[in-house]
C-alpha cells in the first residue's frame, strides 16, 4: 500500500462524500407535500402563475420519480390551460417517462384526450376541442348568420361557428339540450370567433337575443375564447351568472366539458326553483283549503247548534200549545159556570191571545227552514204565560197577580207588544162606555212600556178625520189635575156622547199650560223622568213638546202615517219630558 499524505487523504474523502450527497441536494418530503397542496389550491382558484411556481418547487423537493411525475403532470395542466401546446406536451411526456403507469392522474382517459387535443392543435392549429379553427369575424358579419340559425329551431340547439368542439363533444351537448327540453327548458348554444374581445361579445349577445326574440323558457349562451355570456327571457341574470361561474373549472378543461356542465347546472337550478315554487304553491293551497275548511266547519257547527236550539224550542211550543188547549177547556167551563163578567172578559182576551200565539206558531212552522230561534223563544214565552194565566182563571176568582196578561208576542215592527189594556170598559180618552170586544184600540208607548188604550166611536172618528190623537179628559182631584180614571169621585157616563158635549178636556177652553201638564206626571206609575201624557195642541196656550205616529187600517190605505210636532222654547222643553204615542186600529 502506498503511503498517502494525510492532507491529500482528507481532500479525497470530502470529494467522495460530496459526490454521494449531490443527488439528494434539495430533496425534502415535507416541502414536496406542502408545495404540491399549495399548487393545487392555487390551480383551482385559477391563479396559474403562482401555481406554476409551487409545482416547480414540489418537483425540486421530490424524492422519487413518481413524485416528480406528479409535479410535472400538474405543470402540464397549467400549460394546457394557457394553450402552450408544445410546453404542455413536453410536460405530459416527461411525466409518462417518469411514471409509465400514469399514477399521477385518476382519470387516464381524460389525460389521453388532452394529449390528443394538444397534438391536433399543434398539427392543424385548431382550438381546444379538436375541431379545425376558423378565422375570427366581425360581429356585424357573424350576427346575421347566427340569427338565421337560431330562427331555424324552436326547441333549442347547438351551432359551433368557432370550431371549438369535436364530434363527441357536440353529441354530448346535444344530448344535454334534448334532456333539458323535456323539462320545458330550451338551450340555444352558439360558439363564435370574434375579432374583438369580451365587450364586443357582450354587445353581440344582447343584439342576437333582442333580434331573434326569445320567449319564456328559452336560454341563449354565446361561447368564445374570451368568455361566456347568457341571456334569458324569464331567468334572473344572477341565476345565469351563478351557473357560468360554477362551470368555470369545466371550461378550463375543454369547451365541450364547460358547455355540457353549464347546461346541466342551470337545468338543476331551474328544476330546484320550480320545485320550491310548486311546494310553496301547494302549501298556500293547503293553507287556504284549511282555512276554508275551518270556516265551513264553523258555519256547519253553528247551523247545527242553531237547528238543535230551534227544534227544541219548537217542540216545547207545540207541547205547550197542546197543554193550553186542555187547560183552556177546563178554565172556560169554570168561568162560564160563574157570573163574574170580568172573569169572562179576561177569558175572552186569553183566548184571543192564544189565537195570536197559535197563528204565530203556524207561521213559524211554515217558515221552519229559517230556524228563527228568537221567534220560537218568544212564542214559547207567550205560551208559558198563557198557561200561567189559565191556572189563575181556573180558580174561578179574579186574578190578583200583576203578571196576569203580561206575556206578549213581539209585534211585526220589532216593538214590544202591548200589555193589558188601560181603562177597561171605558174610552181611555173621553171615558165613554165601550164594548171591549169591538172597540178600536190605540197602542200608546210610555218609556219602554206599551199599553192598549180603548177608543170609543167618537174618539176613533176624530182620529181618522183629523189624523190627530183625541183629547184626554182631565179631572181636578185634591187640587191636582189627573186623568179621569184616577179621580175616584168621577163616574163615567152611562151612554156614549160626543166629545164636544163633555167638559174638562185637557187643551179645551183656555187650554192647559206647561205647569198643568207637569202636574199630570203622577197618573202613570213609571219612572219620574218619563211621565207625560198626550195633550191636544188646539188650545190657545203653548203646550209641551211631543210627537206621535198614527198607523191606520181603516179608512186609509195600509201603511199611511202622519207625524206632528209642536215646538216650544228650549227652557220649557227641558221642563216637560216627552212621550211617544202610537195608535193602531184593532177590532
């Protein structure tokens, strides 16, 4: 062994170590992984320059041929997007040599298609898609041909004026267009090659859309190397832009993939929107039907309750009527066996009131479908009162109860029916004797109470002749002016005589002043604020203010009426409470 200088030996060792470490210089698995992930993220965001730098960094940091092949493949994708066909082909071929099994891509078929596209473009100068490139044209020169082509179809179609698509891509896009047409969504897709850029393409799209005249459900897409523009008659621009942005990645792969993705995405969006609209419409319809159902159910329930209440009242009235007929025979027999004329008169009135109730019940039966619960209740109340009255009459003695004859049936005008008649056997106004069965009656209202007032022939004739209520006979008793029936010393005439032959009528002679009228307030047992009685206005002095209505059934056509008013000073009107008089012929 030849001895070696120690210095030379040290230098030789350093050189050998350096040579051994050279292949590993810059290799770092962590840096490779980080750079590759960053490059992929930038590539997805279309930041190609920064993505290229990261993939080059990953290639330098790779420790195996498979890692270097993967980095070189992604560099080829960047160059493919930038249409740098030679650089892209070189990158893909390098990746193939480093990894012949092509584990650097998950879609080998798509990778092979890109290789074919690149080679075709390099050989014939075509655009991505494999078709022969066509020379750019001006917008004016191309617009007429595009509009003519669009007018030839009414269910959508594809026109590749720019030669951006190969036959396979055209077939795939046509299938998408036909599929969308089944959903009443018609796509018109046009590829163009314009000499100017995106601004011209936007104006071109607007002009074509306007001149061709698109309808609801039709969508126009114009595709060129500078961009994609869409227009629709009914879809919002925001919806179109959202689909175009979603298809951006697909357009980076190829125009055919981008157009097919764009059509499919927009169709999905429209179908989802239609589904939501249909759901909302269905919900609204269901809500409306529910509300209508509730209303109908409420009406039905209310009508059912009303029908039940009416039938119960009607059945009760029929039952009461049957009982009254039985009791009336008994009461009539007992009253007729006696000699009390007053009881006989009350019996006749009770029978008359029963006839009224019977007629009302028959009318209610004829109008049963109206289910008038109020009328049924009023008739039932009248029949109960009549049954109570008959019990008193059956005793054979004059009724002492104040409730006798109080049960009434509402009048047709809606006013309460008149209660028991005043001044039985004598005219309320002049005290002449009358036949209570044949005499006319005037219904007088005092406050909320009504009474039937008997009228003699003379008073009835006076009212028909003048249209005014008759004079009321007044008496002076214990220094006060009172109604004739409230003077116990007064004896009514035995025979009827005309009013002018009598004396003491209120308003006659010198007439009755306001103070005298106020003095009459004690003749009715009603509240102190409503106690005025009718006074004739023919006197010379001023009387208190009042009004009354007259309805005649004899001597005049039905429904004729008169209204008279007397005016007084304001101070006097306040001092004299008013009272309404209503008169009605009744035989």
